[in-house]
């Protein structure tokens, strides 16, 4: 068995005998959409109690065989990450803050009673996949290669306890600009459902949280909104986050506010990056609780001028309208705001290698 301690011998490469024809791939890359098409390869690493992490391969993308008794299929022992690789103007390829994703993946693993993956192995797996599928970067403006590392419990056992066998897999999907140029503002529905309670799994990036958010999200869509907003579970008063994005509020005095990470909110890497970039600009950023009632009052008085959601997939999305059981209100003019646009431009320029990288966030591949 190849030792995973030695980077040179870590990954066994399994040749792809029938890669996607070039004309078909080019058509995907010209109009990638989001999350519907996948590259030719995937990385798989196995875990067993006896051998630890072993058997790392870069292999053709395709279905995996699972025993029907695998714990993930019954008790949802699953975690994931999401990050993007970018093709820079000089032709190099780069990841944005992959060590932050690796650390968060292990925090999620601890909460879901799963084994941690060494951070350098997490990053080596992503690098290996991007190198294998280097011809899969979208050719459209604002495109990137979206990477989805995840871990599932594969032990065939129906008893309720942490599994003893796992698979770590990385797949990649060419991604376009999530929202076409100019990102129009979204409308959000304040849900009566809750996403995460104190002591629960809200801070872990696990599939189970998403499963629980699907009914509220479908309800928001049915009412004509784009996203769902979750309030805190205890008082149903404090703003937490959207189904998969963190929230920021911008005030007339130039300051920003985002809800604090108290265990029920997912610690977004986009959130953390925007806090640092805003502070670089000399802006005050407060991590403080903010209630829905206060938001409504501040929007009415003009104190609140912009609100936006953020996450890896869409980066920054302005919020234009908020609706719930108690009626609706608009933010600013209902369209994208100035500060929102400026912060988004600052962040994406660093990610795309078009601006200096003062925080060493960009990680070159190859
Ligand atoms: C992934 C995720 C986010 C955003 O995190 P990023 O690291 O910025 O992509 C926010 N909320 C939830 C619930 C998430 O799963």
C-alpha cells in the first residue's frame, strides 16, 4: 500500500479510456451553468479503522458502489465542502483559501463523529483533481472550476454508532457566473421553520442541514421568492443566515454588521474574507446579533442602506426585498447597492488573480 505520507506516491492514477469528446466539452465550457456537468475525473481516498486513510486514486468520474447497509444511507453521516479553482490571467491555476476549507472540513468531521483528514492530504487531493482536469476551466467570463470534496460513512452496519469505514471523494464541476452580470437583487422569505438550534449541527457543513432546509426553501420558491431566511430557533427573532449563505447589513454611517458565530451559523469563508477586506478599507464591521424587527425599522428609517448574502457559489448577492408572515419591506431602492458592488469587486479581483493578494489567500496549483 502506497504511503500517504509521501506526496510523490500518494495518488494512483487510473487512466480514463473514454474521456468526454473535445467538442462536447467545449460546448459545456462555453455555457457551464452550475453543478449539472462534471469533469472526467474524481479523487477517492478510503478510510478504515485498521489502515487509516489509504488507497488514494485519481480515477475516471463515475458511479460508486455502496453496500445498501452503508451508514450514510441510513443515518446521514456525511459532510462536504465547496471551493473554486480559477484560471488566472497568466495561465496559472489557483485555489482560494483551501486551508480554510480543510480546517472547516475537519471541524465538520468532529461534529459528525467522522475521522479527520490531514489538511495537506485534503489540499493534495484537490490539486491532483484540478491537474487531471486542467482542460475543464470554463471559457466564459467569470467562470471557475467548482470543487466538491465530501466524506461519507460506508460501513455496512445498522447499529447506531459512528461508522468504522469512510470514503473521501472530490468531484469537480465547471461553473459559470452564478448570477449573470450585474447580479440583480434577490427577494427572501422569512421562514417559520428553523435551520439550526443551539447544540445542533448548524456550524457543520453536513448534508443533513440541507435536507432539513428543502421544505422551507420550496415554500419560499412557491411564494415567489429566491431564497429562504432562517431566524434563531430559541426566540425566532434574531437573523441567522440563508439556506447556504451568510448575511451582511450596511448602514448609512458606512459600518457593516453580520450575525456572530455562536454555533448555529455556518462560518463562511466568504464571510470571513469580506470582514477582512472591509476592515482593510477602514470600515467598521460589527459581529453582533441583529433582529428582524430592527432590520425592518432600520430599512424604514433609512439607517440601513444595503443588505447582501455571501457564499462561494454566488460570491455576493444583494438582498432587495424581505417578506414574511408579518408583511414585507424593501432595502435601499430594491436593487444592488454601492458598497455591495465594491466589496464583491475587491474579493473577486483577488480570487481571479487580477489584484494583489495582501492576505496570502491565493494558493497556486502545480
Ligand atoms: C457553505 C455555507 C455557507 C457559505 O460558506 P462559504 O465558505 O462562504 O462558501 C453559508 N451558510 C451555509 C449554511 C453553508 O453551508
